[in-house]
C-alpha cells in the first residue's frame, strides 16, 4: 500500500504542472493564436452571434401558435329595444343583455409574411454584423500578436541582461577582493575600498532588478499564452544567435490590408445597409393570416359539460400595413443613418492614415536599428575586452581605481545600448512580419 501511495505521489508531482517549450517567436505567435483566452472567447462569441442569423430568418417564415383565453365579463353590454318586438306594448322598451359572463376560447393561428422588405434587409445587416465580428477578432488577434512579440523579446532581453550583469558582478567581486587585500596591507584608503564595495552592491542590485523584470515578462507571456503561473514556460532562444535575415525593410508593392482598416470598411458597409433599411421603411408590408377558434359561453363555470354547445369561428385574410405618418420618427432615423455613414467614412480615412503612420514609424525604427546593430555589437565586444584589460592593470597596480571605473562605466553604456538595439531590431522585425502576413 505504501509503495502504491508513493507511486501515486510521484506521478502527481510530475504531472502537477505542464511544461511549455518555446524556441522561436513564431512558435509563440502560433501558440498564442490558438490558446490565448481572449481569442478563444472571441471565437466562442462568433458562434453565439451566428445564431442571430437564424433568429432573423425566422421572422420571414410562417408563424403558428396555439392559444386559449378565459374571460369573465363582470359587466355585460346591454341595449334597449322596443317592447313591441318582444310582445310588449308600443312605446315601451325592454333591456337586452349580450353575451354571458364566462367565456372560454381555444384556437390556432397561422401568419405568413408575403411582403416585408425592411425585414429582408435585416438579413443583410445580420450578415454584415457577423463579418464585423470576424474582423474584430482579427483586430484582437493582431493586437495580441504584437503584444506577444514585445513581451517575448522583453523576456529574452531581461535574460540576456541577467547574464551580462552576472559577469559584471563577478568582475566586481574580484575587484572587491583585490581592494580588500590592499586595504589590509594599507596600500589603499578606506574611501577607495568603499567606492569599490558600492559598485559591487549596485551591480548586485541591478542583477536583482533584471531577475525581477525577467520574472514579470515571463509571467505576462504565460498570461498571453493561456498558461497559469504554476505552468512551466521555457524559452530556448538566444537573441545573440538569431539572424535578422535582411538588412532593411521596404513596404511591399501590395501590402496586406490591416485588420483595423478592414474593420472600418465593414462598418461603412453596415452603415450603408442600415441607411437602405431606413429607406425601405416607406414600403408597405403584406401578410396572410388564418385563425380557427372554438368558443364556449356559460353562466357558470361548467365548460366540461358535454351537453352545452361550443361555437366555431374561422377566419382567413390579408393584412396590409402602410405607415403614412410616424411623427417625424422615420425622417429622424434616415438622418441618423446618413450621419452614421459619414462618420464611418471619416473614421476609415483617419484609421488608414494612422496605420500608415504607425507602420512607417516601425519600419524606420527597424531600419535604423539594424544599421546601428553591428556598430553596437563591435562596441560591446570592445568594451568587454577593455574591462578585462582594465581589471588586469588594476590588479597589477598600473591603473588607478578611477581609471578602471571609467572603463567600467563605458562598458555599461555599451552593454545597455547593444541590448536595447538588439531587442528593438527583433521586436520591430517581428511586428513587420505580422503586418505582412508572414
């Protein structure tokens, strides 16, 4: 029994958390498009909205219903008639009561629309709304993909910064040990030792901050990927080994239309359909109907008495409706539909200009980043070599601490510039690939 319990415990421990391995940004984008909770919910909402198509079509199909009414006429209508018709004296009147107090009716009614142009226009509006829902999902997918690209590279940047800061901390530790030995021998003043120790502590704090940034970015990436905090996410890619593949990016002759622009175009078409529907409100509607009813009238509630008669009522006909005056409502609706169309066209022009400006800015940032990347890489390598040389010279007594500190600060600047430029290049390259459907 103990062995069985131990086996179950080990199995549960191994399967308690899932591990997801992401080796490239494209894998991250593919994963997020399948599993992101917002996108999953958006696709579910598309299925829900699709049911509106059936609901709208139903208004153009025959409708049938069964009904029953029970009425209690507590005050029945009466009329005065000449008494001579009932055998009375001329000039006198008698009261006649119409109907009985208790009435039970049951029947069936069928209605068939024949002409209803506004409702048929609703079918087109529903289809257009479904297309807008699809476009909204694409816009959401584009936004989440862009966010994923930024967070993914930010996590890799933080991890690279951790590796560099660990090397810096190792050099600071070595420098502190040398300074401690010299302080013991009286070769340096306590002020110089304290300055070296301060650099060591600052570097250690920077390492902790980079580790925090990496954890935050990794948790944010888990959220985008639809993972829980308990799940394990492993990023195997190293930014320094990835190839950019190209030295510049130019806008294609036939760029892929942005989903934000497609969404605005769909809204313009919807506004046109709504305007057309308001115009169709001027048309009359025609429908056929049929109704069959059985009715019983009683002085007392005894409708189950088979000896008492039931009366049948049947009617069929056509119903013609034509609104001649609506108190200005129809005119107001037409004006509102025209204004909505103009607003949608204005929003399309603004959105197209905004997307072009944004894409151009990303393209320029990417082109500038790759132009500077090789220079920053060379400067980064040189700064690392300079720190090693300066450390050797400081250990041998050829360099004063201020000289070493200057070289170290220059290396920090080169490291930060290289990492930021490397991240910017890959982030903007990925965003451009997303916008061109790659």
